C-alpha cells in the first residue's frame, strides 16, 4: 500500500510530478529507488501514488505540510536527483496542491 496509513480527510498537500522520460536513463533507476526510500523516511511524508504508461508517468506524493515538502526539496540526495532532470526527462511538470477533501474507496 503506497500510504503509510489511511489518508487524512483534508488539510494535507499533494506534489504532482508528471513527466516524459528521455532515452538517456543512465543512473535513473538507482536514483529513483534511493530517493523513494529516503522520501518515505521523511517526517511529514504520508504516501504516494504512481501511474506509468511507457515513458510517461504521473507520480503524486502526499505530505502533512508545506514545511515537510520544503525540507524534502532541500534534501541533498533529492537535490542531486533533480540536477539530472534535463538528462532524464524530455518534459516534466511539478505542482503543489492543497487537498481540501478526500474520499477513499477500496475493495478487494
């Protein structure tokens, strides 16, 4: 399950990262795994969701606060990963949104 626990009903933040990967992905998989591991250890990290279709993806991470997002933004490993963005992505868009309402339906 991508959430640490059930999502709050409201008042948290989503960072939406949509991208199209380039053909040069040298070192990408290793850095992706490392940053995911580190992000999940961050105070204020709530969970994530991801959809991948070929070289296009949407990754949404959820955070308790803007200050938690800001702290992760300045993490040295995360900054190192971001420095490779022009090599690994043809296009990317990052957005921060406040979640006003949550409705979750899970069935197995």
